[in-house]
């Protein structure tokens, strides 16, 4: 780590009485934390997607069967090291 980054990190850690390691962990936790859910926005988006969907209705038992078989999206399957990756 460069001296400048270390100095900035130390300046951020000092007011909180944290070590550099603790400050790094606190920064990671803050960066990875999920904010409060916006229920109205989630419902609006779900309704918008439902209106655009032109396929037949999907039954709950079909969803349960698909998730029980461990099916994932094509994007996840293509990631190297994924359990469903063809390279594994």
C-alpha cells in the first residue's frame, strides 16, 4: 500500500480510535451493506415487469422444481468456477 493511501487510511481511522485493519474492515462493511428496502419502488418495478411479460403464467410448483434442481441464470452459469460452469 502506498504511503499516501496509508496516511489517508490512518486519518480516517484516528477519529474512530480504530486500527488500520479495523478501518479497512469497517470500510468494507459499509461498502457492502445493503440499504433499507424501498418497498414502493420494488412493487412498481414488479408491476412493470409483469406488464411486459408475454409468456404463459408460471406455476409455483414449476418455480420450486426449477430451484430445487439448482438451475441458475445463464450469466451465473458462465462464470468460471461456478458449480454449473461447463469448465468445471
